[in-house]
C-alpha cells in the first residue's frame, strides 16, 4: 500500500505555484530583478516562472513505486549488501531527513531505504540535470538546485518553494554537507537549505511539528573512492572512466560487490523546541540568525556522527593508520577493540571479527592490499585511499577541531 506521505502531485503543483508567486519575498525579488535588469515586470515574472519549472519535480506515483523503487532495489543489491536500521519515524509531524554525503549512490540508497514507508522529495545538484537523468529524477520527486548560483531572484523562488512544500507536509531529504567529501571526513555543513526549511516555521499557519531526522550512511567501498581521492592530487577522472573500468571488470568476470552499504538513523531534532530555545533563528536578518543556524546544523551533524556505521573496510583502514603493514594478530585485536563495541556499530561484532582470510578474498583482493605472508600490507601507492576510509570514522567534533579544508592541498 502506498504511504500516506506522498510527493508533489500534479494537483498540488498549481497550489504550490500560487503560494510561491504570492509570497512577499518573490514579489519583491521580481520587482528588484526588473529594475536591475531594466526589463518589464512581466519579463521578470517569466524568468521567475522558468526558475520554478526548473526546480519543481514532476512526481509520478506510478513511476516511483512501479519503476523507481524496484530499480533502486536492484542497483543497490547488485552493488552492495544493504543494511538498514528500521526505526519508525516520528508521527504527526513533517519530516526532513538530513543525510551525510558519501557517494552519488547515496540517492539510490536513500530511495531504497525509505520507499516502503514514505516517498521522498530530495534536493539534487546540477550534475543530475543532464538528459535523461533530469526527467528520471523529477519523476521520482527530486528537485534541482543550482549550487554557487548567486542570482537573488533564483534564490527567492527556491526559498519560497522549499518553505511551501515543507508547510504542505512533503517529506524531504537534504545532504547537509552540500557535496562529496574528498578526504573521507565530514565536510562543514551548509546552511542555505536548512535555513529555507527552518524559515517555514515563520508562517503562522504552519502548526505541525517539524522533525529533522539525522541519517548516517557509510559503505565498505565507495564507488568513486579513487576518483575523489585523486582530486586531492589534482588528477580529475571522469565518471566515464569509472563506468568503463567496471564494465570491463564485469565482462571479464572480475566484478564483485562493494561490500556493505549501511544506513542508521539518529535521534530526531524537534525544530519547534530548538526555536523556543533560540528564537533569533527566525530573525529576518540572516546574519543575526546565522550563528543559531550553525548551532542547529552542528547538532544534527553530531547526531549523525553518533550513529555513523563502522563497516569492515573502514575499520581495517583505521587499523592501518600511519602504518602500511599490520599482522593478522594485530588486525584481529584492533577490530575487536572495546571502543567499537557500542551502539554506533550496526554490523554485528561477529561479522567484524571474521577470519582475516575471508576479508582478503571478499573485499580487498586486487584493491591495493596485497597479502604478505601472515600480515596485511597496504600498498604505498594507495595511502590516500587508506586515509579516506579511516577518516570516515572520525567524529564530527574531531573534524571540526582540526579545521575545515578550504581547498585541496597543494601538491
């Protein structure tokens, strides 16, 4: 049976468009755009409508449940062994899933993990605006956002749209970091989309409680791991390179699944309670509300960090920290250490301390960890990959304390 919380139907499109163009923010932005660009108000309104058409999804319930969900399930099960913590979401409120961003496969994993209970409208970047991906993603309820696009009229339309669908009770998924990590560690959370969502509570008719659901994703192997880490060296590989490599691995019978893909849910943040404690988060001036938004974003990231799954590969990479050779005995001891016997580890400990030989053949063979007698040797050419997976287990506060990288390090 389809879930009660559905995406944006055709019938609701018209209502949402009316609300977007009836908002004071968009009206003022249209007037400002017309004045600054020396065009008529009608032309400025036409541009605003073009922005909205670009953003708004064309959610199709049949496509979502008959096509999208089975395809997502098939892709994820082909690539990974998915492990999802089935935690019932809060009832009687509006849900926004705030997710850490590890891979472009996150979008497929998100669809797979939630389609049985809700349909999700999630924000995707410009990379997915190419044909035919743009139509497919819109059918599944995604809406597009232009990152680093500074046009005030565009942001007025986007802000009004996000606030409107939030008030309408549309469940959303937001990747709070705004991009993929290159070194494996958390990125500094972005405030824009979170701000749009929180500002929806300024509307006097929005009485339902608003919940932010911290959602933690982690993988044994990230599909783009080498592409991402090579960018730190200034070497940019294309998605075509990645697809061709795996196509030939499949043709030659060498393709193997990439291990586990694990999803955990953290303790929800009740936005209404946070607003009562930080009323200035609804201040009309962004600079006034910014520190409170930052505090909210970091609270969510801390809760994501608290339930971040530790997978066998990431644990093994952590065991290699500052080393290239680890004996079987050392590896078993480190993987069985008490620090990992906690709630943040969703995979059962008996899976994590299986014989090293099985991990070698199942996950690491041919992937930069050749075996040397009774020890594991991490290839010196793959140290960035080792650190990438080890860094994924750093706590959010650890990453914040070390400082956020502004750009890739110089060679």
